[in-house]
C-alpha cells in the first residue's frame, strides 16, 4: 500500500484544537498505539462522510444531501509525527427500508485483514424517533463483527446545533434522544442489563455545518459551549485505550459462522452427549424394569 499522506488538515484547525489533538496523539503513542483505525457506519445521509471530513480537517469525502454515495467503503490515511490515522467511511446500511446486507458484505470484504480500533455509529441528533430498523442495523453490525465491537463502539450524533422542540432544554432533549438510541443499540447488540457496564458506548455530539458557532479561540462549539472536534477525538482516544480487544477482521470472521452464534456449532455434540447419557440411561432403566418384571412374573407363576 502507498505511504499514507501527511496529515496536513490538522494545521487547518485553530491552534487550541491543534494542541489538544497533538496532546491526544501523544497519549496514544505513550500507550504504544501508533495507528488508529476508525470505522464509520450508519444509515445514509446522517453525516458520516461530513464527520470524516471534520475529523481529518480536509474535504476528502464527497458529501451529498441527495444520497448518491458510492457503493464501496473508502479509507483515508494520514500520518502525523509517526502516528497514522485511518478512517474508513462506508455507504449507508439501509436500502428501501431494510438493512442492505450486500453493502455490509462489501464492507466486511473491504475490512479483511484490517483491525478496527474504534467504531463510530453515526446518527442525527435531530431525529425524533428510533424504530425497529435502527435495531436491525445494530444487529447486522453485531452479527458481522461480533458483540465485542460494541466495547470499541461509540455513538456520534450529528446536526447537534439545534433548538429543541416543545420547550425542552437542550440537555433534556439530548438525554432523551441518547437514551432512546442507546436502548435500541443495546437491544440490537444483545447487551443485557448485567452486561451494560462492560459496554459503556459513549455518545458524542457533532455539528458539521459551516454555520457552526465558534468560541473565542475560533473552535467550533456545540450549543453547550463544548469544542466538539477535540472533544470527539478525546473520546475516540478513550475508547481506543479502554483495555478491550480491537476487532481483527480475518477470514474466519468474514466467512465463518456468525461470530455470535459459534456456540451453535456444539449443538450436534450436545445432542450426541444427550443421546449417550440420557437415552442410554433410560434404556438402562427399561432393561432393569424388564428384568424385574420377568422375575416377578416368574415368582408369580411359582
Ligand atoms: P452520509 O450519507 O452519512 O455520508 O452523509 P453526508 O455526510 O453526505 O451528509 C448528508 C447531508 O447532511 C449533506 O448535505 C451534509 O452537508 C449534511 N450534514 C452532515 N452533517 C451535518 C451536520 O452536522 N449539520 C448539518 N446542518 N448538516 C449536516
Ligand atoms: Mg457518505
């Protein structure tokens, strides 16, 4: 593969953001993480490509208001001071109201022999409902890469610069939206109540629009004042360093059985065990019974 390009986009950021990003890259390198591969997934039109552009600080991905994304994933790689950042943008996972299994299949093949350090599951903040389709998307991701991907997963909500409806405060609106979405993510990923602690799944807000408000340091900010680019990269860093295993996409993962259902391979074995111990056991009792019966019949006769 060609040598990745120098991350020049980082110099486009205001200096406050630049120094924060350098600090975070330093933290990763200190923990011997010299490469970070981020996988970006979600429905079409939610702002995946825009978010990739925002993080890189360059217009690398085509952004479209009218879903005309290419059918294939694209990886951008940038290096900075011995550190390599890879971001994989993917086409939307929904087609005609259903999960697009073909798109997912292409993504899996694209990822062969790559290691996913962080999954960004992107949706919009300004959507007012979650439905079964959201759950199906999360389930499809889970079935493709294993439940463990959600230990490396975070939710990113775009269009964060909004005025909440119904006189809700921004904080209330955000917490309602994130709770509803997280609930569906946990259901889709089959994370039960006892497991929630092992799957923190942080949520971060993003405003990709050029009209995003800025602070005195010229950093793009959320309505609550947070400089969101460095905040987002900070959370990505935390996920990358949270001690869970990154997801290596190997042949076994792609071609093998659904990684969440490998246990099912043991079913024939379990059945065989049951046959020997249960069925043979029952046969044994029956034989004993027969023996008893013969004896009693014989006794009766006498
Ligand atoms: P993708 O299909 O998920 O890759 O979405 P795109 O990044 O192509 O964005 C779809 C449309 O939403 C484009 O018109 C973007 O300009 C717009 N968009 C993306 N993110 C934001 C955001 O955070 N705020 C606003 N206002 N528009 C956004
Ligand atoms: Mg796109």
